[in-house]
């Protein structure tokens, strides 16, 4: 039923865009962080192309007042999904003004921080901007947005476009932002927080603003290490000047995804705010490049429907990979393509939905979409590919597109058989392995990788010499990681010489692979395994500390003493692990209370969802459970991040199988807030 409604809605909007063209909108907005509401005065400019009697805006659960067209009151219908304007609309220019107020259920989020501070941010794609600003859920309706926002003067406020004015008014500052070009509503954004920023200029003189929280000033360089380089590379590689006036990047707390390409302002998750050690395991480079590429493929030209979503995600994924090739080299580029080819092949055993289908998976839209472009790029050559891309972007700038529009530009530069290509890569779920392997084999590292992969089922004694020679060579690390993977289930004595060689590569990723795959550590390998504790990688240190603690009880005190002051990433992965291990080690501490309190604090609302989940997982796994822990767990079920709320619900379901736990949950129920009571009550009744 939902699908039919979506089709019907799209049909209504397709009709509306033929009759009415919305040109621009100005919104003067105020936000109340205590009540979690937003209100404002809105002014639309639109042109009636054909006479009609109804015009609609998407508006979820909003109150409207003072609704006027050309300064005259108009009849409205508000069904809490749309605002319908009823009148006899004749051809010509018009102005629509109104006031509105809403408490958004999604798409605009108020994230509480310690000391009554707050971060506020939006997420339009997949959530609909119409939850917080009256707009259009149809991507085909593009208009120029200009937002003015009044908020507490202690905070920074960011929206799309250039900041035209910043005016103080008592305890408030009014920030006025202005766009020059039209865009789809899902790209409208707001971000409010206590940020600092550093300003740069691209080679083409575009202002670049990179934001950070003051506490993260020492993480600025590693976080944004390649940001300017990526910007300059993409402008040159795409061959079309960055199509907007400015580029900003802002890390926000408890963000729903890795990043989001709002026009002129990418929001991204704080997990990518890293120091130099964290950079090895989870840097921002790929997300940065992906979201920036969307400023051309998605923001400048937008897929007209979900069927053609690969024109956004496939392109952003591929151009991000090209940017990474510029930074990390060809071996990295081909290794990433090799890895995604394996993922797509594995998924295609059960996945029956091809790229050109609105219901395709993320893997299909992103990775198979990128593979499609890689094959096309290699098949028609760099010069023709770039010429077609440039022509395609210029021709459809600030408009919507479909796959045929793109192929029409390819046809102008090449006589490549696009019909056969389309059937193979966009309409079939089978992965064309022979073509993929032929293209990948141009790279020496992948040639060696394919050779190693063929040895998977060969007995170790028969392949040990080639594995040894490969580990001793200077071949790219992904080949050496593949060897470590092959050794996982081999007998220790037989594989030990190869493990020692792999250790000696001193490559962070290869060594991490050994740490991950050796969960049973023989005594004569203990000293070797202990060296992982000194690797410059928070991920490796976390793996090593846990497995050493598990394997060697008599050395636990030594390991805990060594790691006592470790913190790890900004989600405190090492600190939460240390606390849980220290509390589970007999006689390690004479006073466990402070450690228990610290670990429980990490599971509270003072911290981001990733930290809270980290702490809750450890508290429950190590059976450090009291009423506060259970309350914090119930708190997870009301969080806006679906991954965290699902974790909360699933964990409670498991605990409820224990009658004592069920009694504990019933005991804390009256002390919870109404939202938490609702969620727990529902779980208790399942």
C-alpha cells in the first residue's frame, strides 16, 4: 500500500511541476532547543504555467497561520502531510507567504550535550526536509533557498550558500544565508553548535571552511589532512568548475550516516574526527571525497527518480576512488575495486535486484554503480570519458537526469556498444567476472592477488614457498593480508614461520590482520603478539589487549598496567575496554566502585551513541549490571539513531529471558520518562 501511495504522490507532483514552477523561497527561522521546535515566516516566489485550482507543499505535522497569496488570504487544507492552497490560479508570477511552527519527529535533530549545550542538525535525504521546513519531497522541484536563522549568540549557525549578514540582537544573532542557484529540497540544511573553523581557498579561489569543536583542535590536521587536495583534484578530474559559491564541512554528533552532501555544506559523523593514530584505522578521506563528488553528481544534476539513483551514488563512489588513487596510489585503487568485486559477486548469489531498480541495495547502487563507471571509463578511454562527463554536467546543470541522458553523451564521443553494456552492468545481477579480472590484472599487485587466491584450497606444504616469497617481497599490503587470511585455519607450527614474516613487514594493516585472526595465542608466540600493544593503531591495540587478557590470565596485571591510561578513538574504545577488563580481573583493584561508575557514565546521555553502545556492550558482556545500567539501556531505545535504538531493544529482549532481569526492568519502569516507559512496556508485553 505504501508503494502505491508513493507512486500516486509522485504522479501528483509530476502534474504540479507541469502546472507550477516554484522559483525561490526565503525562510526566517527561530529554533527552541528546550521545546525542540522550529518556527518561521516563509516567502515563496512561483510561476503558474497553466491555469489550475490547487497547489501543494509537503509539510509534516505543521501549524500554519497568515497564509496569503499576493498579500491576499487564501483557502487552505492542512492534512498534516501537505499544505494545499485552493484558489483559481492563473498563468503568471505569484508570491506565497505564511507563518508556521512544528516539532519535527525526524529530519531535524536536537542533540543534548553536557552543561545544557546542544547541537542541532538536519538530514533531508531519506528523511524529508518537509518534516522541518515546508518544501517538496519531489526531487524534480528545484528552487533557490535562502534561510535566515536566529539563535543564541554563543553558537555558530550554518546553512546553504554564502553568509550575507550576521546581526546581533540581545542574546541572539541572526544569520542570513543566500544561495544563487536552485537545488532539490532534500539538500536544504541547518547546523548549529559551538564550533571553531579554519578557512582556506581552493586553487580556483572557492572559499573552503572546515569546522571542528574546540575540544578537537589537536585533531584538525589529521581529520582534514587531504580535504583541500581532494577539492582541487575533483575540480580538475571532473573538468567542470565547482558549481557552488563555497564549500563547508562540519562534523556533528550522533549523525545518522557517514556523511551527507547538503549543497555547499557536508555534514559528517564525529567518528571521522581523528588524531594521527586514529587516521590509520578510520580516516575521513573517502567520505570527504564521496560527499564532495556529490556536489556535482547529485546536487548540480539530480537523478529524476530512485531508479536512476546510481547516477548519484555510483558516480560519487567512483570519483571518490579516483581521488583516493591520487592520494594513496594505484595499488590502493585496484585493491579497493578488487575487494568490492568480491562483495558484489558474493551478494549476487542471493541479490536479484539490478542497478536500474529503485529497490536496489546500497552495495548495488554504490559499488556496482562505481564498477559500471570504471568499466566504461576503461572501455572508451580517458579522453572520451572526460569529454562526455563534462558535456553531461554542463547540459543538465541544475536539472534532473536519467540514465539515458548520460548514455546520450557517451554516444557522442564513442561508438561503444552501450546496449550490451547496459544489459550486462545495469540490468543484470550477475557480476561480469572475466571482464573485471581482465581490467584488474593490469595492476601487478592484483595479478599477484589473483594468483594467491587460486591457492586457497592448496595444502600449506605445497604453497609455503610462494607465500614466503610474496611476504618477503615489496608487493602491496592487501596481497599480504590475503595470505594472513589463508593461514587462519592452518595448524600453528606449520604457519608460524609465515606469521613471523608477516609481522616483520611492519605494516599496520597486515599486523592488524594477524591480531584479528589469532584468537588462540600459543605461549611461544606470546612475546610476538604482545608487540601489537605498541602498534600505532587504536583498533589493533583494542584487539590485542582483549585477546592477550583472555589467553594469558597470569599476565593480566601487566597488560592492564600498560594500558591504564589508554583512551583510543573519540568513542573511548580503549578506555571502556580497559575498565571492563580491570573490573573482571580478580584482585586487580581494591576499590572497584570508581571504575564501575566511570564505565556506567560512558553509557549515559552525556556521550554519543557509539560510546554509549560500546560501554553498554561491555557492561552486559562482563555482567556489570545494576538499575542505572538498565535505565541507560532503555534510554537507547528512544534514540534517533536506528542502529542504537535497535541494539537497545534487541539487548533488552535477550535480558528479559532471565526472570530476575525481568523483575529488575519492572522495578525501574516507574522512574523512566514517558518515551522510555512506552518502549520498555512494549518490550515487557512481547
